[in-house]
């Protein structure tokens, strides 16, 4: 495989695999490879890339497994004939919130790697903890309560860091390690996120965290993009600042060049630059959207990501959503809504009321008008995040604008009811998230399994009043990483000047419009936003 110009490598270290996306200067896909942890590295004994326990709620991944995966991935790139020497820049994404604890031997070991040996055989002593706590860990409830108390409550913490305290967030994970394993904490010279661990390995020294992934730690002031001493001291004491190192960095920065190890062992060009990696959600925003677009991920959970351009007034922060710094724009932000009951709830409705068949589900949706003849249903098989803690199935009938609880809906009304309630929940929150006088949103980019369903696409277009696009990019984390690599290289070529949008011209490659809003239907849904809110308020008050 050969290329006439520079190549850009995006890596995505997710929970279950390490993926590589190689693109050319025109952003076209040149190659993709992956290492699946359970299948390709079974000696680590992971299930879906993770190890549960020993404590209740604890979930970690072996750092040695990730190091082995880097070596194996480069072996596969070489075997596939990828022109590794043509790679001009490397960036990527990592599963958010996960943390790596380096020992006091780390810097010396990183800087003196021998290309005749594997990464794992040399770096095992570089870590004060052999396993990294990851985003699935839920063992820090005590630390979450303590952090919110120190700051003045959940809303105060959200105002400062972008989110209330969450068990998976890195700050409370650090606080727990400091409490239950003080020896390991004292032996830790530096702490990386998964996303800053990988470039540290490539460069041969520990590098800073990026501003967007730092937003998922409950440690950074989300408006200034600087570490907050109040939060650092609450989670890790006065020594945490030195363990985290420099202030978080913005994407497009050149952190350094690849170390001699990667040049001599795998044939990378010694001039190949390494840029900051970011989290998987911010990388998806980079790959799939431009400022003013929204990304609707319709997977097992439902995630809504909204790219907010910089404004005089910062966006509001909420205890039920997240605000992240944008990876390439100090002033821009990403708002994120996460719902636990996504595809699972839709599939339950399909199985109960539509003969376990998506075609039948779609027929029932299309047989009913927008507004579902006044039938509203809210479906929470699992305790929900938005609104927090609600569970169960709830039915309402609406006369005018007042919803009244009912025992059940007509059987054929459930398929439309679940789509309308899931999307109206998001729609009802958009106006609060956006700063005042924001221009209208441009596009809705749908991803995840349900984005292939034509009926669901059309309902989304009608409820949000936006054209719906799907992307040909299936590996958004890796593609976002490859684009961040290209951006760092492009910016360096331009004397360190230029925004990400200057490089792309505001264009997003591989988007296809698949549904357009019908004006008269969108007008119906505009009137139903408040009706939905009234239904939700009744469900919340019933659960209280």
C-alpha cells in the first residue's frame, strides 16, 4: 500500500479494542485495523475488555494489555502494507474517565525504551497500579457525596466543573485510591487519563491531558480550562496538582515527536508529530459534526451531543447533563445529554407490542398521527439518568394540554409513544442548554444501530425540526483522532495559526441527508414540548 502524500493515524482505545484509522491528506480512509482485547489478548482474562472486582462496583483494565495491543496493532499495520513511514502525525481518542497511575520510574523507563524488546516487558515497573479504573466503575459513591459537600452541592459542582459528581469521573476515582490505597497514591508520580497515557508512550515522556477529556474528571474549571485548586485539594490533596502536571492542553498542539523506539521498531518517521488525544465522545463530535450541529447516538444508551460555538455568555450547567470543553476551541463547548434507556427500551416495546418485528413496529408508528391521538408513554426499564432515578412504564392521555395518568395506552399506540417521549425529552432541554440568541441548529447527525431505521429518522427530523444526516464513518472515535492528527500537522505547516474549521472549511466528510422535517408536523411537536414536560413532572413527583 502506498500513498502519494502524508498519512495521519488516529487511534481509539475503547473498552473492548484498540482501533487504528489511517487517512490521507484529503481525509479519505486509507486503512483500518484493530486489536480486540478478549479475542486477541486472552491471557489477560478480560470480559469485554474489563475485569470486575475485587471490590463491589470496581471495574478495571490491565495497562499491560493496552501496551501489548499497541505493539500488536503496529505489527498488523506493517503486515497490511501500510506505509508507516509516511505517517506525519498521530492523535486519537480514549474511553473517557479512565485513569493510569505512573510510578517514580516512569519517566526514565519511557525515555529509554529498547526497540529490540516489547513495550510491556519494559514498562511493567512504570505503574504504581497495574490496572486502570475505567468508566464502568461505580465504587465511589462515598467520594461523590463528599466532593459535592465540599463544593456546596451538586449544582455548584456542575457550575464549576461542567457536571455533578459521578462515580465514573476521575476525580472521585483518585479520591478513593488515596483513601483505600494510600501507599499506591504516595508511590504515584503522575496520573494520566487513558487519552493522555497513549501519547505519553509514543513520545517517551508523560504529557498533559487535553481540555475536553479533562472535562470528565470533576477537576477542571470548565470555563477557564484550568485545574481548580478547590477540586484538586478535595480529591487528591495538595500533591494532586503536581501529579496531574501541566494545565490541560488544546487539540492541534504539537506535544512532541515519536520516540526512537517507534522509529526503529516500527518504522515511523522521526519527524512524525504526536498531538493531544481526546475522549471518545469529543472525538465523535470532531468526526461527525461542525459547530451548530448536533449528534444523536441511538445505541444501547441514547446520547445527544451539541457543539456550542463560543459566546459572550457561557452555556448554563445542569445536574442532569454534562458540559465539556471543545477539543479544538477554548471558547466552544460541547453539551451532552446521556439516557440509560435507549435501544433497550425501544426493543422492549417492539417485543411486547409489535410482534418482535421492526417492520411491524414501523407500521404501527406510521398508522398513527403526530401527537399519537393524545397518548403519551414514558418507558424506563432501568433507573434513568434524565430525569434522575425514575423507573417503570408510565401512561398518560392528554386532553388539550393537561395530561391525565391512565392504566395503559391502546396497544398500537406504544411504538409511536416511545419514540415521541424519548425525542421530546431531548427537545425539551435544548433551549435551556443553548446560550441566549444562539443561531438555530443546522443538522442532526444520527449514529448507532437505530439510525438505520427510516421511520425513526423521520420522527427525529419532525420532532427536532432539523434535517437528519447519517455518516459513512463507522469508527467515529478513530476518525476524530485521525482528523485531530491532521489538524496538528496542518496547523504546524501554517505557522501555528488557523482553526479546525479553517482546515475543513466547515465541511464534514461522508454525511448524507436521509430525512427532512415536515413543517406542519414539526409545528404539532412544538406545542407538545410543554405537554411532555408536564408528563415527566408527574412521573418525577410520583417517584419522589
